[in-house]
C-alpha cells in the first residue's frame, strides 16, 4: 500500500492486486509495530465526517495494516478501503470484485479534501492553530 504523508498524518491507500513470487512469501509473518490514535484525532474526525455525508456505517477496529508503520512513528494514520469486495487475501487465489468501488473512492477523496481543507485553514493537524501533537490529536 502506498503511504501518503503530509505534515503529521498519513493515509494508506490500497493498490490493485499484485502478482506473487511464491506461496512462501504470503505465509511469512511480517512484524508491524503497533500504534493508536486518540478518538478525537483529526484524521478520524475527517473519516467519520466523510462517512456521515456518504451514508456509510463504519466501525473503528485495530488490525495489522500498513497504517501501523506511521502510527509507530508517531504519525496519525488510518487504513481505509477503496470499495469493492474480495477474498483469499495474500494468496494466489486472491480475488476482487469492484462493486461499490465508486463509493469507496468518493470516501477517500472526501476524507482527503477534509484533511487538506483543515490544514489549509491554518488549523494544523491537531485541529487548532499551533496546538498539534504528532499523534494527530
């Protein structure tokens, strides 16, 4: 997943399916340090606002994602889907169906616009001018 970093927040965007070099690569564990965001982190507020606007019911969950790396570095980060349905993740049988992709892409665009709009307004990543923590709060 490519990672886009801006000041003190990051968003991991999913990429299309990739080819596999060998099955052993998909079973090898990859250590990913963890991290946590405060419930009122700007990036979470923006995702929630985008979801409310688009009528998406989402839930916050902890998992091993590409957001773990920036989180472990003190950067606010989330990993959000881009729509569609899939299965067989990280195996040669992985599949994807693009149904719902348009809504997922709207969600990403709206979230990013909200994040950039907040920063452009001079509020900083923490939501108030000059009072930002590196953890996105």
